């Protein structure tokens, strides 16, 4: 073929034109300040700014110190609680309750959720029970738990267990139900039996959802434990917070709150890491 | 193996309680080592037929017989799916070895067979990738590799190239012709492309609108080994025109039925 091009008409001088040309503002890459703030360490900047404002406001007398003692005083209180040996044993007790409650809730919930996802009989029998118990604020049954399990750690562990049960069971079930039907058909066509479909297709396929439920459950186990300790314990970090509020040592109260926040942060970070490490493939589909 | 489809009927319950008859008393025979293409208007029950042949559903009436000695080590059929149906959390090699895994073939042997078939399909470089990292064409090559590595008696292909772009489809058709000339498995290939059917098949079965029956069976006269040059044969154009004449009215009827909500 020749390289002859199609002849084009000259544009008339007065012909109207709409131009789409380079716009330097639209294509601007993120600047240095934005990059700094969005980096790992840089994301601490807003936190530090808020703390600094709080500290300054408190020192300047702009904020009522009885309710908002300066962060420096809270840190000092934290150090004292730590060095007096009061803090660590209570952190240990609370951590143990969270862990026990979490396991107590999540293990049966996951098994039951998988069974509900696999069998419509189990689903039709269990679903109504979950539907009527789920909306009950679990903390409301704490008195009942105290009646059944007495005082001490046990009702708190059970409370944490019940509260973490629900997201785990619901997520496990919906994870199993949402497994790509085509993959099951594919496996059946190649001769897979029920067990093989469960272990090779359904469980791995449901795992991201099961794990999302477990992450929620971990957070709720913390919530349940702290709420239980507020109301029904003489030990644990939650009971410390409650007691320091009652005796009006606000700086100590803030110190224990910071410890609880740190525990929550730890749980979220660890579980998120695990999720990113093992379920990276969920970002793409078949 | 020879497949005898004997007065097979299949329907589904509708929401209002009545029954939608999808496949209605369909009979045909597919000879061993034959490459048969099935074409028909959209929604005519081609995929239902494939599900019946793949053992995923049982007919309401009639039966399907697979006749002859088993010669392959694997399942009776393996399906190549339109949307690939690769397991997203497995590597391509582990996907290709899946059929072998299901029947307890040891891992080392699985890897060997998988690699062999990946090489055959020209995608051995992607053995360790996950499916979502591959293009549609590459995924379907893996789908074909999986089906063949499972070593079935019959290969069932459900519009396998419908989801890839036109250029890639051309490549995949040529590759399938080459691969098939080596394996010579019995193939039932569902398509809505007349050209594709004429290029690939020994025989074309034309299905009518629901409830589906065989409207016509055509022997494709082009000798093998075949290339794309068959498109230049005047008989190609002639057959294409004839098949379209068969399909045109049925396609229109199917569109009307769909618009009326009769699905």
C-alpha cells in the first residue's frame, strides 16, 4: 500500500474551535507536604498536633483541667501506675479475658456459620434464633450472666464471648454462601465429592469473609470485656478506669483509657496485618 | 467415547409455579473423536444441554449414554467455561493440576503434568501467577490446559472464546485446532458464532428456540488439518449463509420471547 494520506481541508480563519490542551494544574502530582502526611510516620502529625493543642490549652488555662488534665499529666500518671506495679497485672487479666472470650465466641460461631452456609436445614433452624437474639444489646444480659456465673472473671469472659459470637457466625455463613457457584460446578464436573468441595473450594473461598468476622469479633471481645469490667469486676483495666472515675482521679482515669486504646489499636493492627499477608488475592477475581 | 443423547428433556420451575421447558425431547449422537459444534439462538438451552452432558444436572426425561471403553484416566467430561472458572487463590499451575489433585495424583506428578499442558498452551511462564494477574486470553488457555490435564473422555466447551476480544479469539481458535489435532478427544463445542463453528467442527448441530430441538445437522466438508484459509473456500460462504438463514428466524423469536419476559 502507498503512504498516501487522505487529503484534509484547511481550517477557515474564523471557524470556532474548542481546545483541550495541557492543563498544568490538573496534572499536578501530589506535593511534598501531602506525601509527608500520607507516609507512615507522617500520619502521626495530626495526632501530635491535637495533643499539642490540648497540652497548650490546658497549660494556658483555656481548658478545664478537672475534666481534661494536660496530656503530660496523664503520661505522668501512666508512668506512676506502671512503676507502682498496679498496671501490668491488670493489663494481663484484661488481655486474658479478651482472649478467652474471643475464643469462646469465635470458635463455635465459625463452625456454626459454616454449617449454616452449607446446609439449608441448619440455616432454617438457626437463623430465627440469631435473628431474635442479635438485636439484644449484649451488655443488657450482664445481670443474667452474673446470676448464672457469679462474680469474678467468668461472667465477663462469657459476655465477651457472646458479643463476639454474632459477627463471626454471620460472616462465616455469608462467606460460605457467597462462594462462587461456578467454582463448585467446575469442581463437581471434574469429579469432586462433597468433602473435597468443602475443603478445596468452599472454605478457602469463604476464608476472607470468615476472617473479616473474626476481626470484628476481636474488637467486640475487647468492648465486652471492658464493659463487663466497668460494671462487675474488681480487677482488670476496665475496673481501674471505673474506680478512678468514682474517686475522681481524672489523670489516672485517662491513663487507663490510653492503655485500653492501645490494646484496641494493637488488635486492629495485628489482625489487619494478618489479613493483608494471607488474603492479598481477594483484590482480584477468578 | 460415543455420546448418545436420547430424547432428553429438561425444564425449570417458574416463579408462578408453571414449568419452563428449556430442552424439549432432543436427540443426537456424537461419535468418538468427533468435533461437534452446537449453535443456536441465545437463550435456547445450549448451556442447559452442556450442564446435562457435564453431569451437573439430570434430565427430566430421556437419557444420555456414554458408550464405549474408557480410554482416558480422568473424568467422563471436563468443561471449559466461558468465564474460565479458575480458582482465584491458586496459582495457574495449581489450577491446571486441580483435576489430578481431586483423584489423588501425587504433587510431583501433578506439577509435571501441569507444566506439560501449560507449555502446550504456551503459558508456562505464568505457572506461578494468580489468575487475576493474567489477561482473559491467557486465563482461557489455562482453562483449556486444566480441562485437558484432567484427561477426560470428552471435552465440553461452553462458548469458551465469547469473553475474549476478537483478535485473541482468532489466536485461541488456531491454537485449539492445533492442540486438538494432537489429542483428538471427543469435543462438544457450544458457540454462537457461525464462522467459529465452520472453522472448528466436523459437524454442526443447529438448535431451535425453546424448547430446544435439533433443527439441522450439517457435515463440514473442509479437510483437516485445517487453517483459517477455509474462510476463502466458496463453500464456507455458502454454508455461512445457509446457517444464518436457519438461525435468523429463531434468533428473532428468542428476542421477542425475552422481551416478553419469558425467561
